[in-house]
């Protein structure tokens, strides 16, 4: 953290605040938090502001493990921070950056500001550990009105900083081992805490579904006193499904229930924002997600995932298949395998794209046609076509005389010549008319005669 100056011009005076801006001002974090705390006899623990652990249960935990809770951070070797701790000690500020040299020159030209306020700001700038000062949009405009150049990019930036009141405490904690409150919450209910199984989950669902609010209260108490780690997936599903019932119950403000909700990094007021995607993400972030639990969430919330599949952050569509009517229409086992990257979705592979239906006649090649007619490949057959004057066409098969003759000397194997008859449109029309018993016509056209002009009309 760097000591920095926040100032504003308020009519004819300067308002100045000294704050400590985090090294990474975009992160809402104070400490490098360790994982895997195991209580050891003789540990002394300091609880940071915002830690949400039931004190009665904490005393039992301390007694059972031989640890001690202290009020002075200097006497502690373990520091526990909570989900709400940054909100207690950090300030979020939107501000513009102005170079310190520019601020110094700006002070000199502000003749309408009392010298007391100008000297106060100059003194603060001397104590700054940063190369810039932070101010508001209005003050930036006033600085520019005096001809100074301030680069703002058209918008302010957000910074997290700490007041002097918390600076000493945070510095002292940097020399300690810091754990998240979830490390204690996981063991706060003791070894005898109930584990919510599938059967218990169904019973709790029935209690929430009833119209009796006493059942709601009892269900919430069971949740609060359960084994958080082994019951995590069911606790989150209950919070997600019955958030409306929980929101209107006064039990939600009980320290035990608030601690259970805090274990999952959720605030009571935000319970209704949970959805199946966030349930899985919470479990993954806490290193509790397993394949069985992932399937359990999918199985219990399948309708939600199907309805939100394209927007889901947990599952993505891997393949697409046509519906039954479309599959029947295309007569194909079509399936498209879907892939995606940072820019767009795309089709990786397709199955059944070039499949032809068994109901569609297959077009034969010349070689396949000859093979079907003669039972041999056409490379061994020479075919000639002759058309007679009467319209007959004749195909003769002439065996080759080389040593590869498939017929050899046995002429009985030679196929009979095929006769092909070719008829004209008039012959075809006459034949159809004879079959149907209708008088013959000239290609179904009627001959009409205009007797006054002797011109034939067709």
C-alpha cells in the first residue's frame, strides 16, 4: 500500500484526506490467505472485523482443541479473516489521477483560496508515497480552466484504499498466518454434526414445501448445524431452490444460519441470486466439486440447464441432433459435434452428412450397370449398339480374344444379346391409348376444321 493524497476544491478551500491505496487497486483483497488450517494446541487466534462465526460454537471449538481467542492482534499467531472483512476496512473510491507537479502549480495560481488551505495541501503532498494525487471530476475541470493539461481518458478509475484507522492493524496482520473463516466454519459444528444425505435432503425439501413456517425454521436450523463440508452440495441446492422461503424467514438472521451461508461466500441478502451454475462454481472454487456432485446437480436441475444451455458457464453443447420429424425427413443419422473458442462457435465434425436413404434409388455407374447385366466387369466385354430402320437397337457382346477371356472356350457361358426397342412419342401415345381403350389422337391433340376458310386449326 502507498500513502496517497485525495483532495477536492470546495468553493474557496481545499479538502484533503490521506489514504493508503492498495498496490493492485482493482483487487478487493487484503491478505494472501493460506489454506488447510489444523487447530494446534496453544494456537492464539485473532478474528478480523467482519468474521461471521457463532461465538458460542467458537468457544466449544477452542475448548476441544486447546486453542485461545485473543482481542489483541499482537498476541496472536493466527489471524482469521472473513468474507465481509474487506468491506469493513476497505474504501472504494472513484477518482482521477493528477500529477503531483501539476497539483503544486495549480495551488500557486489559486489566488482565491485562503493560504491556510493551500499550505495544508502542500504539506500533504510532501508526505505522499505516490507520484499522483486523486481528485474528483469537478476539480479536474477547475484545474484545466487554469490551462493545465490533465490526461483523464474521459473517465475516472476505481481504487481500493485504507484509512489511517485500519492501517496499523493491517500492517500487523501481514506478519501473521492468515486463514479464511471457512477453515473454522468447516469444523465449527463438531464431529457429531449431521451430514445431509439424499434422503435427508428430500425430507428438508418437504419441510420447505409445507405451508407451516415452523417447518421452515426447523429445516434452516438443521442446515445451520450440519457438517458443511460433507453436505455442501445439498446445502447449496436447498439455498438455491428455497431462497424465497428463506428470504421471508427471520431465522435467516440467526448467527448460526448466517455462518453457514457465509461459509459458501454468500451474503444473506444475495441468496436469491443463486442458480445451478453458481452452485457448481461455488463447489469448484472451494475444491469440493466431484463428478458425482456435478451429475447430481445436473440431474436435479436438468430443465434449467436445458433452458439455459447456451448461456451456461458450467456445461456447453457438445453435439446437436435433429428432432424426430426432421430425422425422418432426411432419412439420415445426422449428428454435428460442436466446438468453441474465444471468438466463435464452430462445427468440429459431422456424422451422417453424406448418408443416403435406403428408400432413394442409387445411381449406378457404367461399370456397375454392366456388372449387374452380365455378371462380369465391362473391361472384359465389348459392347456395340446398332439401330435398325424399324427403330430396333441391338447390343451385342463380343468376347475378347486375349488370354484373359473370362468365357474361355465354353460358349455356353456367353450372355444372350440384349434387345432394346426405341419408340417415338406417337407410338407411345398410340400404345397408351390402346391400353386405356381410348381412340388414338395425335399426341393428345384435337384436330379442328374451320369450314369457312378451309384452314385447319390445331
